[in-house]
C-alpha cells in the first residue's frame, strides 16, 4: 500500500468516525431536548392547579397528583378503577352517556359541571373539560377536572343575598302600601271637612280663617298626591296593578285635565294650551291610568317650568294608535340625568327638586302605565331649554294581548 492509499484510508476512517460522533452528539442533544420537554410537561401536569385523568374502557389509566389531592385517594387507589365509582350518583348516567358519545365521535359539550366523591364521602363540585385522545395506541378520553367549590360558595352567597334583598324589598313595599292606606283614610277626612269649612255652608269665615283653611286644603291634597303615587308604585312592584279596559272619550279626558291643571298653571302665570288632532273620538284604555299618565306628565311640566313659561299638550290620535306629547319651556334635564330619570324616587338635582317639590315617582308611574297598555314613553330634553315627554300606545290595548 503506497502513501496515497494510506492517506485515503485514513481520511475515510476519519470521516466515518466523525459521522458516528456527529450522530451520537445529535442523538444526545435530541435526548436532552426530549427529556427537557418531558420534564416541562410533567411539571405542568403534576404541578398544575387542575386534576388531569385519562380514561380507557371506562377505567382510570392515569391521574395526576392534583387529582389525588383533590379526592383524598392515592394515585394507586384510583388506578384501574371505574371512574363512575368516584362520581356522585345523580351525575353517573350523564357522565357515562357523554363518555360513550365522545368515543363514537358524537358532539358533547366542551365543559360541564358534576360532583365527584372524595375519600371521606364529601361531594366536590367540579368543572369537567373532556377530550378524545389516543393512549397507548387505543382510543381514550382525557379530562381536566377543576375544583369549583369556592365559586359555588360565592354563587350561593350571592343567591342568598339576592333572595334576602328581594324579601326585604317585598316587606318594605308591603309596609309602605299598608301605611299609605292607613294614612289616606284620615287624610281624606281632613280634606273632606276642610272642603266643608271652606264652602262656608255652616258659617262664614274671616280672611285669616280662609287663608288658613286654604293652606290646609292645598297641603293635604299635595300629601294625598304623594300617598297615591307611593301606593301606585307599590302596587306595580308587587305585580298587583291590572288593566281595566273601557271605552274612553278622549275629549272628556282632556277637558277634565285642563280643568284640573289650568288653575295650577295660572298660579305661576304659565300658559297651558292643548292641540290634539283627534280622528278617533273614542279609544279603549284603562280610564284611571290614562288620566294619571296625562296628569303626571302635565303636572311635571308645570312644576319644572318657571313663572311666565309655557306648557303645550299636543299629538294625534288615529284609528290604531295615539301619540301624545307634553312640551314645556322649563329647566330641562342634563344628558347624564336622563338615563336615570325613570328610577323610582330619583331626583335629577336634589337642590332643584327641593325647590320645585315632588317625590320622583310621577314619570316612573307614567312609564309603567304606558307599557301596561302596550305602548312606549319617550323624552327629548336639553338643560336650560325645556323638555318634551311623549307616549304612543294602541287605541285598543286588547289587540296587543290577543
């Protein structure tokens, strides 16, 4: 063998050895990467906050440490046992049905709630997120089990608090309604006897006495309005308000409203005008509620309009629908307060409301009564530039409910 052949053989040997070493190094690096990946996922699986299980043929084939901590069973006690043995009886059928559907490839929810039984017999509410996988070459199910005990306690606390609040509100509403009834009876007597004295049928009054009895009557009627509003809102909250539909002459309702409101408007030198295009002389509505809707809207308009302003009642009543509005040149309502306007007892500005008076119930009641008729109440307003409140509702609400 000459020198050239020796060099070639050495080069071939060196190349072969280099390849072997390279492959060995690559294999070692791959093994390290695989080991690092396995360690990473082992840590995620074992150290995570959720239990993880694998089911095959209905038996537990794998459970992580968190699952053992959750149930109190050791991993050895869980393995090769039917998973249904660890499920609360009320959920066993559900879990078995969904397990079989998943194996067949049928749709089942991605997550649902069940209860599992711990070693001490405690039932633990859990959220189960299952998925179909292949395990050791065969179909299986993997599920992530999340303990939702604290969440359920929080939900129960909220439900109990809600129930307690509703109960307290019901008791409050009933108390207010009962007290309002008790107050209204003597108040009607006060108004009745004050009217009798004011009529001077049983003796004349001097100027001072007339002034005093006029003050008694005015304030007693104001108090009666407040009590009636409270009774109305209490009845609405208790679900006791019902519609009593009758034929109603719109012109009569408007005439009565004007007769009632013109003196109130005149005290503040407010011009009250009415211009309703009335194609239908008769509509069907709850007469008392319809009158109260109009009264509340007009009364509010007058109340929040300064001396010398104006209030206009307008709209149109056609065969199927009525649209009525009340427009004023009053103080207006800010955009921020408009969103809260129909909240019972809400007052847009306590200082303004104290100046103008009121309970904050009139609009709430009007809105509820309009909606009971199958209608809608709306508003347009700008602070300092007046307001327009209107409502539309069918001329026969019975058509809505049939």
